[in-house]
C-alpha cells in the first residue's frame, strides 16, 4: 500500500512524538543519583575563579559539594531546578575560600570557656594588683577543691624596652606564697600562649600534677622552691616537666566530648568562616585536636583543618622532640608515614618540629645580624643575635645540631614525611633549617612525589636562602603580622623598631622575592583576626575579615604609622589572592581538589562586599564577607546581605 506524502508526514510525526514521549517517560523515572539539577548557582557577579590563568566569569554552579560548571549567567541558570538556590550577586565579587596555613581557630575556645567560668567580663590585667584581685575573684567563684584554669600569664601592657621579652610576665611579679595564700585548697593552673601550655601553678596544682611527672623527677617546678614552671614566658612550648604534667591535668578537666565545651569550639570555628577562612593549617594542643576529631566524626565541622600528627606529644602544639638518648632514625624506622591521612575536612599534615628561634616581641628571634640596641630576651640570653640559649651554645661549640630536633627534621624528611618548621622566626633560624634539609636531601630513603617541606611564619629570610628553598622544593607561608602587619598598637612592630631598627625591618617579609625565585608562597595570620578573646592579653582585629592580611601583602603599610615597608616586595592583587588560595593548596599538595573555582574541585568560596580588583588598595583590608561556602555548604551568611 502506498502512503501519500501528507499521511507519511503525519505518520512520521506520530512516531517521533511517541519516541520522544517514551524517552521522556524513561528519563522521568531515572533516579536522582543519575540526573539532578544544581544545588546552588551564583550568577550576575564578578567571580574571580583564582585558577592559574586568573579567569573571571559571571556564574558558577555547585552540586554535591563541587563546582560542576562556570561561565555565562544564562548558561549556568539552565542548570537550576525548582529546589536550586539561586544567588543573584547583583555585580558583587566572589573569590575562592581563603586558606591560612598557620592559623584559624585554636586555643581561643578553650580560653573563652575558662574565662566565662571563673572570670566573666573581666577586663585585661595591666598591673600586679589587677592580677591578684582577679585571681581572688576566680577562687571565690570555685567550688571547694575545684580545679581552676586561669588563662592569663602576661599583663596587658605596652612594650617595655628595658625589660624586653619578659615584660609583664606574671610570675616575675607575684610569688607562689602569694598565690597559695589566695588559694590554699583549689588547684590553679595558668594555661597561656598560643598552645595553652601551662605556664605556672600553685602548690595545690603541683600536688595533683606529681603523678604525671617523668620517672626520677620529684617536682613540677624548675627546681624545689622556685616559683615559675617555665624558665621564661615561652609561647612556643619548651615543656619542662611541670608544664607537661600541668597540661596532663589542665587539658582534661573538661573531657573532649563535653557538649558545652564543643559549643565553644563550634562558635570559635564559626567566627573564622565568617571572616572568609575555609581551611586552616593548625598546630594546637590536645584539647583542640580532640574537639576537631569529635566534630569531624559527627559531621559538624564547618571548616577544613590540616593538623600535624601526634607522635611524641611532649611539646605543646603537636611538635616532636625525642627523650634524651633516643635515636631519631630508629624512631622513624618504627613509624609508618602518617602524612596526608584523612579526608578533605580533617587531614594529618605530616609532623612538626619545635620552634627554631623565638619571637620578635620576645627578643629571641634568631638573626644573622646583631641587634642594633639592647633588648633583653625572655630567656636571659645575652647574645645580640637572639635565638634560644641552647641554639647559641651549640653555635659557640661548633655543634652540628644547632637547633632542637634537627635530627628529627632530617630523619622525618629522609623517610618521606611532610615536615613543618611551623615557627621559623629569624633569618639565621631559616638558614639553619635549610642547611638541615639540604643534608637530608642527599640521602633520601623514601622519595614521595607529594612530600611537602614547609616553613611557617617566616617573616625574615636572606635572599640566598630564599633561592636555596626554591631549589630544594621548600614551601613557605609568611606572616606580615610578625613584622609590620599588626594592629594599631602592634607590639611586634614596636619591639622590632627598637632592637632591629628601621633599615633592617624594611627588609622583612620579602614575599615578592619568593615569587621571583620561582616559589609560590602562601599567606597566614588570621588566627589573630578575631582576638582578643575576652580579657586575654594582646590586641586583636575583632570584626576584620581575612582580607586584612591579604591587603597587608599588597600595601605593606603598618597600622600605627601608616608607613609602607619596602613596596618593592609587595604582591599584586592576583598574587596575593593566589597566596591565600591556590598557592596554599599547592603547599598542601591538594591543588587538584582545592584552591580555585574550577570544575570538579571542592566548592569553597566567599562573597564579599566590594570589588577586590578595583577598590583602592588601602580599602581592601576593610572588606567584609557576606557569605562563606565550604564544600557546597553555606556555613556563614550575613543577614539581609544577599
């Protein structure tokens, strides 16, 4: 039978519609796992993707925690369904989430918890009388025999160049007898500093600490009858026996899964995501790690963390220093490599050695050039070059092991671990660490492709050592806060101007030199952005976003005098953003998953209130974060801002 043309057309149309209907029906029956709209789309904005080409797009789409597309708004909006969250940027700027490789939440929640328990709304202590009155109030609020943690050990006072690094150290100003008279029955511990290391205790606290002392040690104090647990106000954590045994008590007064304490940790983390920080590499003491592990297991972490592994937690901040007589190579032959274990939310970032050099304000940064004016350091070290007493004595003896745990750094490197010198302050300290890595590289046992050797803080480095680090593949994160980048009352700046001098300070934070040498440095510093905690010593930057530190890398201006320090070392806006995003991910060997807004990567981003690329450079530090997303989940949103 012949089919006429019109009938043929109708017949073909019916077949086509039927096939289309069958396909549509089949597709409608597909499970959501096979086909699904985007979870959220951001459009009509200036999206700085932060990739290696610094691509700028109008819109991005996110599904299952990852970026699935980027490009023109009309194209991206086709991926939005009835349940997709559409975020109209209305011209606002979005950037990748900001990563801080030596910062983020840490001891603040621990301190706030104890402040609220014993010293609620207590102003800073500026005099000895303030401290004694505050301790008396804390004891009056305690139950009989209850353990008291007082999270202060330094008076909040301007830099005193006559006293130097020990200025305001509480245990130079009060005696154990005075403390025992105020609290004869309640044990009092004084956790302080970045790692909440116990810096002092009364006799009642010493009594309950005795059970945790090393074999053969009879007192938690430096010696019987002396007052201070530490030989000086050591923020970096040389743990003498009393400090460690004090930590063993003070850190566990409240257990890791205490719901009230966990609320403090969550609040602390939320402050940082509100500042735009979506990943922090941290080195905090036991309470913080335990809290992170608990929140991670519950799926309640709102921020990514990279932490050094627990190996020999004798030193605060997860640093590794072996007992006397133990062989470092044998130690690492007995350990499997724990570097990079974990997931994208919580991962072990290798291991960390104790600090090399001290602090600028402490006067014990380990320098190649002598101090221009006397400034007593916190250890009583008379050397004009700073450094710790042990380091200077090793140099004078001609000892190869010029810094603590040098052998640990070398052997961990040889066996393929990620190794951090997380507190390298002073160009001499950098030189000694680089020499040790150069020695380790000559006799490697495990050549791991993604091994990362890193220095953190790194406010000073000689140009020769910067080039050598680039050759060796050593990565650095750099804090301008240890030189000129602090707040309006910056104590580091005042101390540096006194003992280092203007000319020397002008050479600090040589960030651009790293880029010129072929390295990709990262920025750090936001661990201070939300201080001070209530009543805790030192100024802070409450209300600042992490763009404060990005701005300092661009302008190099201090807050006190408004001077631009060595503008030749300034980063461009693109470089500064990379240093807080993609370059940081590279330093973690995670740039295939993190650090930029590219298809397939974790959807970490922030939306900000101004155009990062066009506002005056001095205005970048005032940038406010409107929304923060981590892995596709909105973890912070400023009310009524979008």
